[in-house]
């Protein structure tokens, strides 16, 4: 579905439920409406106030779009029936891809703007939600949008909008760390949004420059220079690339992960370890109780009952064997859960060690590893078989910036 059709779908949906259920246009279309983004529109986001009747609103959107000639399918419903994804297709143009409409309850701080007859999230909320997106994911489109926001509004205004938000304030240290992950985003990911390698390097350079200004009193050991190879502005020397590849290959698989992925995986492993330990403790207590009862009763309560009733000795023994197996299963389960917990904690420690290893590198070494890792990830993004030789060749090839400088 082309962009003009997407705007029409958004208009039909908002005409149906905008004022009635307090929905407003969000996401990439809201940014486009405010002139804060230029990248192609992917889907349609409609956010509304929390605790409204999402099911009723969804039904009215489906009806309005159907009456307008579109085919609508509800693909997913979640958040206690308050949120949903709709797939909207135009049967008049069967060769076009359907567009996804996401209807989500989202608490915002400012009243929506009215733009060309559409209710659109306020600029302040657009900035805040984009920053929140960066806190839990690192996708090329988010960095493209943030770069454009800074270009249009100015970084001081963006920082002011973030600082003024009382609903969910952005931690500058965490935010800076997340922004730094732009250096790991390969050119191939930016290319999906019609951003070439030259522009991708410009975005990385701008975002990385921004990170140095945030939480300046808190040094970041993993920071990389904005105008170096980690941004894609300069190429690596061959010896730098080969040394980085050797370090990365010697610390696999964790060395292939980004800093963000390392941090998230470590936190996830520790949470899972805590759950496994709690279940192991519970199973151990149950096993202890079952073992004590088994021994005190001479083979278990059921076997004792059969024995008291004068049951056949063979039947009593079967009951004893069955109870013995139950006890042993519970004891085995406790041991397995504890083993899982230990493995998860060991994994988390290994991930932390990889972060510590990177923190001990010099700036040039960190930039070299980031560059080589980005090129490897780019091959994966392009659905190619990862090749060290290809990654090194790309990491040491003159960048578009260097070619431009040479021509000048």
C-alpha cells in the first residue's frame, strides 16, 4: 500500500474513533505530520488514553474501514483486550501489500495537535515516545528519526522536552548508553529506509556526538568517537581490523553481541536464574517432606494404609516402589533446576566479563571491534553467510566520506 493510501486509512480510522475514544496518530506518521521525519512510512500507529474501551473502538474502526472499501482482519489482541493489530488491505489494488494498524493505549502528557484534519500526538510526546523506544530496542529507524528530530528542533529543544517529561523521565546515563548502540547498526539496516552508507555514517556521527554531551559527569568506558571508524566515517587499517577480528573470534559467541544485547541477556539470565532457584528451593522442600514421610511411614502413606488393611505384600511393595519413585523424581527435579540456575548465572557472568573486556580496550581497539562486528552483522542482515574475509574487506575499504574527501 502506498503512502497516500496509508494516510487515507489513518484518516478513516481517526474520523471514526479519534474524538470519541481519544485516539491520535502516533509513530512515523505523527513524526511526518510534524515534519520531524522523512523516512518511508511503515505502519499506522493509533494511541489513545489508558482505560478506554479498546474493543468497542476497534470494532468501529473495522466497520469504518470496511464501509470505505477496505478488507480488515484482526491479527492480534492483547493488553486485556485494549490493544490490537489490524491488517488493512485494498481489494481494488490486490498487488499492494496490506498495512498494519496498531491501536494501543498509551499515557501521554500533552493534548493532541490538530493537523490537516487529523488528531496527531503533540511534538513533546513524539519525542518522549521515541526516546522510550530507544531504551528497549536499537533499530535503525529510531536513530534515523532521532537524528531528524535533532536537525529540525535542535538538540537543546529535544533535551528540554525529555527533561520536562514527568510521566516517564529518561535516565540520561541509560539513554546515552543506548544511543551509543547506533555504531553497531549496519548499513544494510539503514538501507531498508532508503538511507545510503554515506547518510548512515552521518547519522551515526551525529548520534554519537550527542552521546558525549549527555551525562557528561559520568564517563562511559565503552564510548566510541563520533568521527572515527565506529561511525563509518573512516576505514580501519588492515592491522587494526585483523587484530579486532582475532579478539572477537577468540571470545565467541558473546563477542558477537552488541553492548545492548550483552546487558539485556545478562539481566535476562539472572532473572531466569532467580526463578529457577526459587523453583529448586520449592522442589527441595517438597522432596524433603516426601522423603521424611516415606521413611517415617515405612514406604509412604499409601503403602502404610495397605499394610494396615492386610493387603498382599506384593501390592504393598508396588506402592512403596511408586512412592520411592515420586520422591526420587522430586529430588531429581530440584537438582536439575538448581543446575539450570547455576548455568544461567554462569552465562550472566560470562556476558559481564565480555563487557568488562571491552571496557579495558583503548578507544581505537573498541572502535575497530565495533566496526568489524557491524560488518559481520550487516552480512547477516543481508541474509549472507558471515565471512571474516568479507567483513575485513569492507572494514578496510575507503568509506564514502573518504572517497568524497579524496575527490575534493
